[in-house]
């Protein structure tokens, strides 16, 4: 199994992702087995809230994945999920022994046989449910057989005679091993007892109900006692001594089978079965609230599912990682009015034009777009009034039909570092002011206007690392979800909690497929948060339920290369011939500089121009072939806008537009001058 699955593939988020790929098939199986067409199978650590759902704990799938067996990851995911569904549906041991008594099955076992009888019963019942529930699924049964047989050797060597006997009862009942082959491995006492027990185990596999299995477990207990597998206690021994010895015998009996069976709380032990039942009764009040039930009532599981569903980004170096891709919180629009005022003031202070910024590019882009239009005549739509249209100066009517994707010949994507360091005060003349992210967002607004005027597809994304916010989050919901998810994951997954909560995030502020007017308010609100972080934090403390999640800008190490690759892939899907990707950060990636350099090179080989802009940090020179280092806010915005203009001019020239108009611009970035002239 170590050869089949790498450590990364055994991580809980990878395990859950594999389960989710087979979840529809598991749901159909559960509905067929239960006869309930409305049954839902969901993931979560809690019990089901109603009879219309069953909840599988994802930790059980991870425990199965960590087993060493000659099966693939996909086979393990499907088999372990169906195994758990069988036991959740089939386990009900609370029925009275008979109509004349209120004693249930487990009480009867405890009274008549003690804890060893319970161990034998759960071994038999586990196997019986699998035999009968998976009767029509021999493929799943064969996978379980491989899993169990791979663990037999270690279990037999560790277990004593009683543990070997209990393990043999489980394997015989489930028909998972050849009798002669198994009995050659065990001690002579266990071998003799198993020879006598084999018919009873096969009878248990065909039993109609758990009560019949319980009676067979009591008979097996007598066989174990007859062959000296149980520890004898002197008649003069105290009750406490007898209970202690019975408990020790039960632990010895469980040693072997527990190393082979897949864990399932419903058939693990009497204590775990009662825990499941109590949890179900406690959650019964949620049965009419579908939303709470679907989330299984736990923020940590919700976060685990979110990470498992996130796309995996592959780098040119062979590395891979999860990237949470989500729309930016729309609640930042509540700061929009403050942001628009702050934008206007900053634009004046830093000398950044906010109207008609396309300049000389506008008529050139208009001409280039017209070159891509097809006339009505070209389309076969010849109007008898065409000559009158032309004579009247209404020639535009001839260009109503366009060739496919002509308006997507150009695309610009802006990636902005959104870590807390971008909000830290920086030198600005004699003063220190927080201008890193605010200047970047002002440049984003200006670039958005430039692309809007030129009808160029445009995208703005923020990237950071930390707990990922959701589109509807406020400061209260964000901080509450972050703390609950972290606490829950620390309890269930230990050191993996940090990896599951501090994720690499990609926030889409203005995606390609949304209009600029829909995203303008969110971007303006983010600008005010960046320009006045102290005031934004104060507003969040005063009214956290109404303010946007300003805490999402955490001080954490970014991994730039995953965001860059994802942004380039999104832009490539548009089919644009000229693509410009601007990456803005105030420090080098905390992932791998080599991986970032390889990612930049791979994106540029695909035909995308990548501009790296560093804020007061020259480490960008080591990863980007085209770079600019800025130390003042006006330099930052100018570098972003003029760099994009130069790249678009170069794209026009490469696509056949006459180059007589290519005049040097006094703000043009030197490396782009050379590219345009070339």
C-alpha cells in the first residue's frame, strides 16, 4: 500500500475527495439496501438527525486508507464507504428479547455471557451484515477480503489463543479465509476450538436476526471455555476479581479481530453502539431543519469538505497543492461609499487619472475589433437596401454579426497579494502610511477602467494564506467559523489541523464572466479597508455582525505559484490571443522560488505576458523575467497601468495592426519598449 499511495494521498482531505467521487454510487446503494428512495448519505462526525439520512464519519475512511492492502485508493474508498453504510443501516440491537420481557439483546448478552460474549457477538454480527448486505456486490466483497487477508499475519502473531479464536470466528462467518489455511497459523488450542466452532459461524452468517447471532455467540463462549481459552478464576475469588478477569479476557479476545476488521462504531462494541444511539436521539430535534442536517452540525467537517472539494493545482516542477477558489465576500460593498471617496482622494494625491485612461489605445482597439467583424454580405445575408445604408452613412449595420470570440482577443488578469503585510505602514516621503494594498487596488480600479473602455476581458483576484472566507461572511461569521473549525480539527486530526485551516486562497473579486459594475462596490469597499485598516478594524469590533470580514487579511506566508498557475489557466480558457497577467506582491513566495520561476516560465511559454511588480522588495527580480520594483504609491499604479498598456500595444502589433503609431511613452517600462520595438 505504501507503493500505491503517497503520504499526500493519505491526507484526510485527499481521502474525503476520493469518497466524494463515489458518493452518488454509495447513496444509490444505501437507498436500495434500506428501501428508502429519499435517504441521503452525508459526511460528518455526528449521528443522523432523522430516518431520512445516515452520516458517515470521514475519519473512518482515513483509517481504512492507512491500512496496508493490495487494493487501489479508489477501491478502498468505495469499499469502506459501502461497508460503513451497511452497518449504519443494519445495526439495531435495541429490540426486546421477547414480547414478555423488556430486556434488550445487549443486556441479555451481558447477563448471560459477560464482556467476552459481547466481543464474539459483534465479530459475528459484523461479518453477518457484510455477507447479507453485500450479497449482490461481489466486487466490494473481494476488496474487503483483500484488506482483511493482508492483516491476518500481524493479527495472529500478536493475539493469544482467545484472540485467534475470536478472529477465526469473524473470518469464518464472513467466509474471508480458507479454514485449513487459517488453522495452520494458530495455536493448537485455538485450532481445536475453531474446528468445533466452524459450523456455528457458518450458521451465524445465514441467521435472520441479531438475536439468533447472540445465541450463537453464547454457544461459542462455551466452546472457548471448554477448550481452556478463558482464564479460570478460583471459586473463592471476589466479584471484583472476576469482573477484572472477564474484562482482561474480553480485551484479549478483541486483540486479533480489531486488527483485521474495518472500524465501524455501530458494530465495534456495546459502548460505541450506545454512543451512536444516544447521539442520534440527541439530534432528533434537527430532523425538520434540513440545512443543519446537511452540514452535519460541525464547522470542522464543513471545512474538511471544503478543502477536499477544492481544485488541485499542478506546477511544472511536479508539485501539487489544494487551492481554495471562492468569490470575494460581497459584504465589503457595505464600505463602498467610504471607498469611493477614499479612491477619489488617493487618485488626486498620487496623480492617477480615473477617466478616459485608454488614451491612444482606444481608436486602435476600435479599428482592430472592426477588422474582426464580418459584414452581412460575408454572412450570406444580402439586403437589397445595402447600397442605401452605405450611402446614408449607416455602414455600421453591415457589421452587426461578428466572428466568433472577436471580443475576446485580449484578456488581462491582476493578482494582488492580500496578506496582512500589504496593510502595514510604509515610508511615503516623511510619513509612514499603509499604502501597499490601497495603491494596488487603485491600480486595479484604473486597470479595470482601461479594460472596460477597450472592451478587454479583465479579472481581479486577491491571494493569501489563512482561513478562507465565504462570499456571505461578516466579521462575526468569519471569526466564529475559523475558531470552531480550528478547535474541532485539532481534536480530530491533531497536527493536520493547521494544514486544513490555513489554506492557500484565491479570491475572485471581479471574475471574467461578471460585469465590472457588479464588482465595483466590493473593490471600493476593499480599498477603504486597505487605506484605513485601523478604522475598518474598529468598525468590525463595534458591529461584527454587519461589517465585512476584515480579519481575512491574515499575516501568513503566501504561496504565489499556485495562484499564478490557476489565474493563467482561467485566462487561457477564454481563448484570447493576447493575455497579460500582472502579479503584485511585497515579498517572495514562501513556497518555492524554484517552483515560482518554473511557473512563470511555463505561463510565458504558453503565450501569456507575465509582469511581476514588487513593492519595496527586489526579490521579484529572481523569479520574473519582466519585473518592476516600486517604492512609492504613484510608482505602483503607474507601473501597473503603463505595463499593461505596453503589453496590449505589443499585442496589437503582433496581430497585424500597422505600427506607425507606436510612439514611446515617457512612463513606459524599459523592458517593454524593447519587446515592442522587436
